[in-house]
C-alpha cells in the first residue's frame, strides 16, 4: 500500500486515503486477500489521527472493496473482473457528476470540457 497525504489539498485526509487505496485495489495493485495495516499502525505511519484512518477504512468497507474480519484485520475483497469494472465505473461516474456541476457553473459546453480534458489527459 502506497499512500501520499497532502495537507494542502481541499480533500479531507480520509477521502485522500479512500481514493488512493480504492484506485490501488481497482487497478489490481492490492490483490484480493491483501491485509491492510491495522488502523493504529496506519495512523502512526501516515502521521494522521486514528479517527481519520478508521473513517477511510469504513468507507472502503461500505464500498465493498474490503472486508473486516473481527480480530484479524481488514482484507481486500475478492472480485470478478466484471465486478471490478462495475465498481470502478460507479466511482468514476459519481466523481464526474460532481465535476460536471462545477463545469456547468462556469457555463462550459460539453465540447469545451472535452477539449480541456484532452489537454491534460
């Protein structure tokens, strides 16, 4: 698990953790059965609060990306390729919905958004 926390980001730290770990799971970098570090250990290593890590782990579990086994830890869930694609697409669409509202607030057309996206992609 490789995570970089930005204290200057507008995103809350728990969300940064959630997004980075989610991406690693959905790209196959963290395989099914991989044991995430215990909450206290992760908090210590990342220099963040236990509550922050707990919130990220809860969000990962709520999304179906990890399973918690009492007394053993949190493990990356098993997925079929179709499930991984479905979860990934749901997460991306949710973000795109939020982003689209932002772009519309500036009066951008779809063509303008696509043109800007092509510049940075």
